[in-house]
C-alpha cells in the first residue's frame, strides 16, 4: 500500500530548500524505504518571490506559518525558522495541538522548551523529532537513543560547533589570531554575522543540554551548563598545546558525578592520542563512553543544507514508517530531575600561561601560591629569556579542584610581576589510541 505522508515546511532558507530538494530528488527511494510517499503539501516563508532553485508552483503557500501549522492538510510540520521563542515555538505548539507531528532543527528552542514540548507531543500521541538540531548530518540522537540503548553511559562529549572548530583549526594551521580567522569564517559564510552563539559556546551548550537528556534520561537543564567560548584562546596557547602533545578543541561534555550532572562547554587541551583531536575544520564529532560499548565516536558534517536536510528527512522517514519512541529516551513524564554539578567542583588538570617579568624569584612566588592552594605542578616551560622584560611561562598541573585553581589564579593575577591576567585552559583526560 502506498499512502502519503503530507509534509509542511516552515522556513525555506538553505536548509528548508535543501529538505525540499532531497524529498524531490529521492522521492522513489524514500517511497521504497518507508512504504509511503513523502509529499510536500504546504510551505511558508517570508519572501514568496525569492528564487530558491526549487519549483514550488503547485505547493500551497501560507504567508503565516502558524496558520499553516493549524490549517494545512498535513501530517507533519517541519519547523526551520529558528529562535528559542516567538514564531518557531508557536508553530510547534500549534502543530502539536492540532495532532500533527513536528520535525525541527531548532536547538535553542529545544534547550529552553524541549521538555514541555515533549510532554505535550507525547500526550497527544505525536512525534517531536529533532535529529537535525544536534550535529547536523550525524545521526547522534538515533545513535544514543537506539543504538546505545543497552548501555549505562558514563560520559558523552563532542565538538558540536563547526564554526568554532574551523576557527581553532585555522588558527593552528596559519598561526593567525582569533579575530583574523573569525573574519575569514564570516566571509566564507560559516559564522553568523553575530557570531556570539558560535564562538561564545552558546550553540554548543544548547546541543549539549539536549544530548544530556537523551543520554541520561533527565530533564533538560540549559541553565546548568557551564559555558565558556574560544575568544580568549590565542595563537600562543595553540602553539604551546602542540608542543605539550595537545590540541585545543571547544568541547561540550556531560557526565554524572557525585555532585550531580556535570555539563560544561569550554576550550579543552585534548591529548593527541585521542581520535577527537584530529576532527578538524567545520566537522563535528561526538564520543559516547558506555559500560558495554566502551567508546563509540561519530563524526561528520555538523551544519549545511545537505547534512541538515539529510537528518530532517531521516526523521520524516521514521514518522512515515510508524516509529514511535520517547522523545528523550524515556517518556517525558518519567525524565529524572538531576541537579547540575557546580563548576567549582570540577576535578581536572590545568594548563596555565602566565606573562611574567623575567627576573629571579618570580616563579617562586607563583609556586608558593600553588603550594598554598594545594595545586600540584606537573611541568613548567619557559622558552624565552629576556631579563627585566615580559616572557610567557607555561605551567601544567596535576588534577585539582576548579575552586582551588580559581583561588590560585586570582592570587597569581595580583602579583606585581604578572603583567597580564593568566590564561587557563582545562586539560581533558580522554581515552586514546593505543
Ligand atoms: N552554527 C552551527 C555551527 C551550525 O557552526 O556548527 C548549526 O548548528
């Protein structure tokens, strides 16, 4: 039997047009795979006249996407407008209330409203699908929710923002500073005109909060994600990282600890023995550490029309096939409410770069502070010699608490011989190649 799954698309930017193109170009293949033809039966976007390279002539057009979600004769509404609140949220609320499935790529909306939306969808017996919201073309939601369902996960971490990864990669390859490479990323169309969500870690935090719910069966707690971006990473630190056997990556990490669920986004020193150190350019990658699977890594394109459309169409195929799963691994009403672990309680090793006046006794002052705060030094590196003027000194520490490290840094910053605020980057312990 070949019935139709009727689809409405709200938002016809690059991803919306890409989704339309996949549905047209792979129509037969998709019908074969799910036993239903996937038919775009309504669309809505801001500008009706814009040439998107797709033929929308026979597709009913709605100027108002919320009206479309309420009135179009469709089974599924695909929301591709974006934004945590406003019209995107209204579209999803309206579609669900009218008994329609929702497919969305909107990580900001899910990070802020994912749980009430999931409850509402599950109560109404419709699907809220969001594979495209996390890591674009990588089927990480499917991997965590289905492929790794037999595991207790111990930790999930990943490179979840292609723009930041591109910037860090190019800084390393070219030796240029952050601002110059950001400008290049903007010219290439990777970074948004306002790049703060990408480079300040917010986009990664949205995605991490969603992954946390799927991986650990808990309610989303976006406010509980410690978030720090890559603006303060300098070419100097990237050079020292290589010398010490690390690569700097913006990672999102979530893991249960004795103090609650640790959710953190910040630049990390990733050992060169870890496969994720080699994920470069705009690629994303996620690693799931489980009790039986051990470690599984998923890598691919995290953004762009093709990869994102691929994820959206996969959700549509699932809906057409009749796959019905809890939105976030367990039914939304059973999701646990786990407290987020305060960042102060984080336990790990640290890289510090100090700009010091090069004169006898300076390191002794720094070492005394580290001793007082019970922070144990692992190594120290001074490459330049410049008596009386400023030189970079790099210290790596053994594992210690974030609060001890912060106290030490505040005190070091107050020393007369420290001429710039110290730079601190956390060193991540990751499973490596043997
Ligand atoms: N702006 C995101 C990135 C893509 O750079 O990865 C969409 O999530």
